[in-house]
C-alpha cells in the first residue's frame, strides 16, 4: 500500500510511507491475499486470449487494489478517531 500512501500524501517520505503501510496491513494481509487470488482465473482467461484480456483486467485489478486501500484508510481513520474519543 506504500504507493497509494505516497500518492495520497505528497509530503510524506518513502520510509514513513513504508512504516504506515506496515501498520495498515497489520491483520489485513490475508484479505489482500484473498483479493489477489480472485484474479488467478481471470489471468488464465487472459492468457487464452493471447494477452488481449489484460487490457480490461489490468485496470480492474488496479481499481480493486485502490478500493482496498481506501477501505483500509477509512478503517484506520476510524480507529484513530475512536482512540481520541476514549
């Protein structure tokens, strides 16, 4: 998620983005692995089309990972807000 953090927060340095990514992914690695596994069948179908299917699969995968980042960010922000309210 480091690339998304850097794109979202222009002021952050790469090492801080990596640290934040590790914190965000704590407990969510299995969810990302399951999300990635869902694309295996699509990749096999793209191979059968001699790579033409990747024109659709590539953006679909990127949007899915970006939405995953948005969900993680929202959960992280909610967690920080809950901590401040206590």
